């Protein structure tokens, strides 16, 4: 499947939404950190929706689950280098960000975890419409990638 063909309109919309959210913060701050935080809010919004379905907190809806999982794929696949610019960690920006300097150190697994997230989100998108049990099993991979990154590269 040519993912870029199917997700290009969604990626364009998410890019605009991310830029709008970053600007709507009402504080100057660092543009890269603002964009990064907006992107994370979009992840959280979609994960909350699909996670509630997986847990049975809301009724399972195959179409909504599949659409939400595709949003996660689109978010994970967006070119993000500009948000993760060197000089935008807690060491330089203090409390304006939670990104630890270890992201940019030699030997960092940060990029590998990003690839793992793309793969896990793609598996989730393939399984999300196949029933709540399928959704529940596939969402674990996304949670694992998110947890790995937050554990090692995000200030608590």
C-alpha cells in the first residue's frame, strides 16, 4: 500500500492543525518546542479516543477506530526534524520543554523508537477495524513505543 498517497491529505490537515495549536499557545517560547508539544497533543487526543475503545470505556466503533489509528500513522510519519532541532532540550529551554538532551547524544535510540512507533501505528491501523479484541491487542505496540521514548527521553 502506498501510504503517502492515502495519507497526504490527512498529513496536510494535521500539519496545519499542529501549526495552529503551536501558535494558539499564547506565549512566544521556542517555535520548535511549541510545534513539538502541539504534535504530542494530537497524539494524546487520538490515543485517548482509541484507548477508551480498547478499554471498553466507550463503545467500540470499527470505523472510528480505524480512522483514529490512521491519524496516529499520519502523525508518526510526519517529517519532524524541525521540531527536534538541537538546542531545544531542557538544558537550553528549561521548563519550556520536557525533551531531554539525551535525544541528541551519540548512541541515542530516539530515531529507532520513532520507526518502532510508525510500525506499531501501522499494525494498529490494520487491526483497529477488526473488532475490539484485535484493537486491544494491537494498541499495546503503540503504547510500548510511546513509553520507551518517554521513559528515556522525556523529563518526568
